[in-house]
């Protein structure tokens, strides 16, 4: 019986396999081929306008001694850390607020998620105008509050916090929506029991709400981490990786190498290393997500 | 016998018919006659359509505004695309490298793209086309082009892959009102620039003596402008060796650091030309160094608070020389274009006397022809003050390339730009220039090998 069904399964598979070919073909063309080609380019010295030459792992060896690349890894991690933690904390807090009933809650929620709908390049241009040290509205507002002006994206010390501020404004609503979904799905019985047991609001949040929404918070962390790692448009428009190299993330450096200096081979090696870095981080986050699942 | 006077013969009918057809066709014949002189005919490629890719800016505006005139003249349809400078340069390289660019005609920044485009032979050599009387309008007047423009359009191997379109010398804009308030005359030397900047700066009132580009990459021409005053090119044109750690180069970096660190508004480290222009146009900056083509918004009352108060000054005398760092662009035909002749007609029209006159009058550029500067009618129609024109002419007379003619120009600007930005933050100029030189020297050696 088992042998018979297996044979049937094989026939079934043979009959239906052709239906998977188009998907396999497209996957191969848009995912597998570009990756193989990137790997191929990364082992070549290839500058646009010059002949290509095989250099083995030279590009990778060069990366190890490239100060700007190493600095860009640090900048990427710093930017990512702030761009994940702050929106997640603020988004979770906002979700808790918007989960409560109050007048005009729907309207407030709609207004709150508006930034998320804006195009990153467009909002970056608007923020850049607002950041202008002499003519920007932000320094004018600071002066009204009796605070000294800030140099925003034009200072080595404040450029990353400034860029993170834009990220927080842009993406906190996304985190809020994800966590709000978790709160809506959370059962109400544990709260009733806790109230009967005399738990205070903090205890209910710490021991009931937080564990219940944790899978959603981790999901938000995963999405935000991926977004922050690949952030390019906002940084490029506002600071172009400057002043100097103060906000030069891996993406910006990679872009410069590929499309400003036309070092396609070297840029491909950066892509490969960056990809490995992202895979490692994704594995850690997925492991955390497994651990955070409701049991 | 029939009366010959009244007889309506077949011959008469043909004559009348031919006459009527001639009368009806006269306008069209006249139009063709106007377009055709000798063996040249503007309408020769009528019905074709070409794609034009231009860098966003006043030169592109000038061409696009009058594009219909070209179509009326030639019967060639034009699809033109305008892309911001940085993106345009990348798009061009990627399309050329693909072997199948989507455009027939494109604008070329000589100071960035000349060597790369020349080395890769991505553009058509204009010389055979210019020599072809069937394709070049008799009134194109090639000798009218300035020697400097022609030299810049010509590659080291003798090919000329663009027609000269515009030269952009750098000069100093200054606020006459602020200078008058302090009883200052415009500086005659580099030393006097520093002294004037110091006297003009009143940080408590939000007034600063100086502003220039501080953003990496964009800031390099400011430094090279000072370097030329020391009679030093960033790269020796003969030996192709870096001269970026010479005494002149270091002194130029020190001057750049001093002006931007002590007398420029806070945040100048992140300024490109547009931020510097915005700050200057608000009336609280004494001097701004940049290209002469940025003048029109300063004289536009909807954009500027200093209309009529702007002074246009030629770069002052440096310790060893007096030069204006000069940049420029041309217009060329993609080597892969299948409509070379039609594209060539567009390039001719774009650099014709009429279009050059318009470019000069708008103040959006300085054409590479001599005639617009000599024409009283053109000068009478100038939208900017005469002082601007005098400054342009005097600056062009002392023009010298502001960037080295090498393939990796963008990398050069990036590496040295980072160093210059660091100096505004307080870093030692000599150490930064040495570091940048060490980083860039292998790149240069490889590219020019």
C-alpha cells in the first residue's frame, strides 16, 4: 500500500512539476543569477571603462585593510541600533496609548500613521530644508524655546542622531501598527484574573501585556532592523554620508564605489560581505523570534 | 480652322496646371530654399526623431525652451530628458557601458567626464562631421569658437568628441552693502580676503564674512581655486603626478580651513553650492566663491534679498599667480547612435550663434563663442548687470582648469574632499592632505598606467 502510494506520488509529482518551472525560472533569473553574477564580479578587478581581470580574493583582502569600509560597518551598526531601539520603544508606547479608548481615537491613529505613507526621498528633502542651520525652521523653534541652535546634519557629532530622528519620525507608526495588532489579538482573561489577584497596572503590563505582545515586538524589531540596515535614500539626501565620512554607512560606501568611482568588482565584494552580515543578524533575530513565541 | 487665341489645348492646360501647382507649392519651396544653402540642408533628415539626455541646469533649460524651433527648422522630432547632475553622470556611464545608450545626444561635463569618455570612445568624433559641408551649416562659423573651448573639447589623441557649449569660470560674489557698511573695498589678494572676512564677520549679528562649499567632493574646487593662486595644479598635466602635498597645495588647504572655520556660518561643512547660495542670498554673508553661472537667482527678487547689491569680482591675486578655476561642458553624440547626422544637426543648433546669444543673455552660462560678447544687441538684452559680464570676461581671460584631467576625477574629489571637510572640523591641513594623497596616489597610478 505504502509502495503503491509512493509510486502514485511520484507520478503525481511528474505530472505537476512543469507547473513549478515558470516560478523556478523567474526565481533563478531575478535572485539566483544576480547573486552568482555578483560573486563572479567580486573576484574581478572591474572598473567601468577598463578591461576586466580576474584577481581571486584580492578585493576581499583589500576590504580588510580599507579604513573607510571598516568605519562604515561601525556607522551602520550605530545607525541601525538607534533606528531600531527608538522606534520600537516609542511605537510600543504609542500602541499602548492607542489601545485605550478615548475620544477621536480613530482620527488620532490616522494622523499618527501619516508619516509612514510618505516617500522617503520627499520627506528627506523637507527635513533637509528644516535642518538648515541658519534658515531652517527647527533652529527657529529651538530659539523660541530659549534653546541654542543645533548644527543637525552638518556636525560630526549630531549627524547620526539627526538622521535617526528622521527615521524615528518616519517608522515609529509602523511599529505602533504591528504592536497594536498584537494587543488586539491578546486574550482578556489573564487581565481579569490579575485584577482579582490585586495586580497593579505596572504588574499587569510587565507580566501579562509584555509577554503577550513580545512576538509582535520581535517581529517589529526584525522588520526595522532590515529596513535600517538597508537605509540609503534618507541618508543620501540629507547628508550624502558626510560631514566627511561621519554618516557613511555600508550602503553609501558601496554606492560610491559602484556608481561614483565605477569600481564594480570592489563594490561587489562589499555587497557579498554586507550580505553575510545581514544573514548573521537575521539568524540572530529569527532565533530571538522563535524564543519569543507564545508557549 | 480654330482660332489659336481661343483654343484651349492640352499644352495650355498643362501650362496652367504647372503654374497653379507652382503657386501652391511656392511657400514650401521657399521654406526648403531657406533651409538649404549650397549642399547643406537642415531638412535633410526630416521625419527622424532623436533622444537627447541633458544635465539639469540653465543650459538644459535654454535648449528645452527653444526645442520646437529646432523641430520647425529641421523636421526632426526631439525627445529630451533632463536629469540632476550627479544622477545624470551615473546614468550616462551605465548606459554607455551597456553598449546601447538610450540617447543620441548628451551633454558632457568636461571637468569630470572628458577623460573617461575619451578613453572609452563613447562619443562620435566631431571633426569629420565639421569638415563635411553637406552636414555643417555654412553660417555655423566654426572659427567663432574660442581657442579655450576648442582645446577643452579636444582629447589628447586629437579626437574632438563634443562641440563646446559652456565655460564656467569661478569668481567671488560679494555683498556690496556689507562691504560699504565696514568701509571695505573688495580684496585684491588672498591675504586681503582673510582680512575682509574677519572685518565683516559679526557672529552676534549673524553676519559672516565668507561662505563656500564644505561638503566633501563639492568642496574640492574651492581648494583648487586657491591652489591655482600658488601656480600649482592638483595633478601635474605633464607628469600626471599629484602635487597635493606641495607648499602651494598645503597653503591653499590652510586658507580653505581658516576661511571656512573662522568666518563662515555654522554648518558650512555640510554646504554644497545651493546651501551656500541660499545663505548668501539672504544678505548676511560677505563673500561667496563659486561658478559664475549661479548668478541669476541672486538678482531675482522672488528668491533673493540682495537684488542690486551683489558685486561680481574676479578671483584676487594669489601669492604666485592669478587664475580663475574653470569648468565647462560640451555636447556630443553617442557612438552607438543610429541617427548620427540628425543628432549632429541638433548639436549644431544647440551651439549655434542664436542659442549661444540666448545662453549669455540669460546669465545661465558663458558660451564658447566670441561673437556674443562683441554684439551690442546681445549685451543690451542681458538679464544680469554689466558688472557680471565684465567679471565673466576677465575671469575667462585668466581661466585655468579647476580639476585635473584624469579618469578618476570623482574619486579624487571624494578623497580630498573628506580631508578638506576634516580641516573645517579642526584637523591639521598638512596631515589631511598627506593622508588623502597617500590614499589616492595608487588609484591615479593604476588609472593612468
